[in-house]
C-alpha cells in the first residue's frame, strides 16, 4: 500500500515533486511574510517606546496603534 | 457610498484583520489535510494519464487563484481611482505576492505534469506562454511598488500595469479555444455541466478552497504589515 502510494505506477517522482514544490512555496511565502510582519511590528514598538509621554498619549488615541501594541503575536 | 467606505477605514479594518489570521490558519490546516488525503489517496487514477493526473489538484487551483487575484487587483486599483480611496490600492498591493507565488506554482507544476503527459518539460504553447506573461506582469507590479518613492506616481504606474495585464487574462482563459494548443479545452465551466467526474471534481474543489484560504491568510498578514508600516511613518511625524 505504502510502496504503491510512493511509486504510483512510475509517476510518483512527478506527483510528489509537484506537491513538494507547492508545499515549499507555501512555507517560504508564509515565513517571509511573517518575518516582514515581525520586523515592522518591532520597529513600531521601539519607535513607540522612544516617544515622550505627551506624544505617546497622542499616539494612543488611535485605535490602530493600541491594537498593534496589544496584539502580541496574532499571526 | 461614503457610509460603505467607512467600513474600509484602516482603523476599523485592522480590528478584524489583526485577529483573523489565526482562525484562517486553523481552517486552512483542516481543509488542506482533507484535500491532500483526497488528492493523493482517495481520488481515482485516470484511465489515460494514470496517477500523473493527481498533479491537477495543485496545478489547476493554483492557476485559478492566480488569475482570480490578478483580476481582483485590477478591479481594486480601478476602484481606488474611481472612489478616491487609497485603501483599495493597499488591498491590491497585499494580494500581489500570493498571486505571483500561485502563478509560479501553476507554471512549475504544469511543467512537471507536461513531462509524463506530453513528453516535454516546456513548450511555447499559447496557454503556457500567456501564463508566463502574467507572471511577468505580477513581477512588474511588485517591482514598481518597491522602486518608486513618489506615492501618487506609484499608484498610477501599478494601476497601468494591472490594466495592461488584465488584457492577458481572457487570452489565458480562451487560448485553448482560439489556438491549437497542447492543453485540452476547459473541463469545468460555470454555465454548463462539467465533463470531469465527481470523484475528481470533489478533491479539486477542496484543494481550491484550501488554496483560497492560504491566499487569504497571506493577504491578511501582508495587509497588517502594510498598515503597521504606515503607522510607523505616522509615529515619525509626531
């Protein structure tokens, strides 16, 4: 059964390489997108941390800024 | 109309998009698991192509999603100009990376499928060539966002690229009817009964749903990143 699943009448190499390429592409795209997200988020956090209290208060009035700071790791 | 666009305000959208990825990811994992089992184990082999037909379950959904994403990007870019809403451009930009990856998957898996079926890895066939041209449009679109600093200029350029690229979409769709190609005519159409058996149609639709969920996941992650990028610039201006 397993041998048949791997070999697939001689087409196994083609089928498995097509599925493997898809899986690798998915994983790479996910990892790259996540890295970009984490980078931008940490840049935001460090910039926010360096604001003085008055500016930080102004920035906090925006819902989106509060959301970015509160979402520790949503993805 | 203004009332509808209030829902598209980044502040409100981010409340949803920042929480959605984990649920989309969970759903994607469930659907892809069912899809892979169906595609690799439960679906029957083809009487002519034998097991190589299983490549269809990654090749066809990837091509469909890639075409769908490009069409959506064009519609969004145009809507951005018509309704003067920059968020549409941001959504289009966030869709592009997954569209390009699906296009590449369609080309590569098509090439792998071509070897046992047609005896060649590549042919300058109308469908394959037009898909390759679509990949070039995706590349141009993404490169334009990277190289142009001027905001208004980049919006114009990317919309022009999308508008030029959309001409290629019906060419891809009808290339198998207009020219004599190695590809067979469409087995699944919206208006008439599909010629594909339900035992193969079911896994194909499941895999399409899984791919659509994955593109939604990448879109959400990319869109959130773009919003944070904008907010980073906002903090600089404080």
